[in-house]
C-alpha cells in the first residue's frame, strides 16, 4: 500500500514539475518577445520588409532625382519657424 501511494505522489510531483517548467518557459519567451518588440533591432526586423519593398533607383541620376524630390517635399527650417507643420 505504501509503495502504491509513493508512486502516485511521485507521478503528481513529476506532473507539477512539468507544469512549472512549461510556465517558466512561456514566461521567458514572453519576456524575450517583449524585449525584441522594444529594441531598435526588433523595430528594424519588423519594418525591414517595408523598406525592402521600395524600388531601388536604376541609375545614379535616378537616385539624385529621387533625393531632390524628397528634399523638396521636406519643409525648410525657415518654414518651420513660421509655423509650417512638419509631416
């Protein structure tokens, strides 16, 4: 009778230890995911696809044109000082 009770208690203890290990693993994974979400590298990894979808210029002249166009869209420092909104 004593050996039967010991086996049942040992099985329950093993089950409790597996549950505790699972909880600890999930807690650790959640912390790692939270850290990755708030780190700059995590941000880059999430948005790298957005950046890579942008078409690359075919030539240096195209690059210069794109750069000039984006610079023209940006408000100047003088415009900002007069109350122009920054987008």
